[in-house]
C-alpha cells in the first residue's frame, strides 16, 4: 500500500532501491567469495537519474565499485512475464536496457552480454568469463 512503486512514484521507488542496494552491498562485504547482484546500485541510480535528472550516477565512478566485469542480460520476450511486482510491459524494458548498456561502460565497467541459452550454460559462461 506504499507509494514507492515504479508505477505510482518512480522517483520514490528508485530512491528506495538505491537505499536497499547500499544496504545489500554493506551486508555482502562480510561474506566470503563472490556475491552476484541481480539489479544493484547502478541500475537504481540510473533509474533515478533518468526520472529526475539528478546526477545520481556521478559519484559511482569512484565510490561503491563492483567487479570490473558486469553481466548484462538483454530483454528476452520469450520468457518475459508481468505480475503484481512487474507491471510494466516488455516494450518498457528496451529503453532501460539501452540506457544501462551505455552507462555501465561510461562508469568504467566491462559489459559482458549474456546470451539466450539455458541457465546452466549461462552459469558456465559467467564462471569462464570470471576465471578465464
């Protein structure tokens, strides 16, 4: 019943997502080994910047860095579904993907595209990219 939902108040949603991403990063620092974030601080900050025009990404060039390799998954119509938590349609994913595809490299990350293959094959690809 809150207002911080992407279809109600996108800016409030993005601000809350930034807060959660910072908290998740802080928690993960105590964990051994690699931690993978599905959506994180950059995605949330990118959304906030796109919605409000605030320079939300500017400080991420030097602070809160992730691993230099970032895996990005292109929108995949065949598996895309909407539900109570994802009410926007597939077409709305395209501009967001294109924005992230530009912004990660602009922040100094190497973007590696994941292909539309099985989960097992994607996992093997990720491990090879990180270890190879």
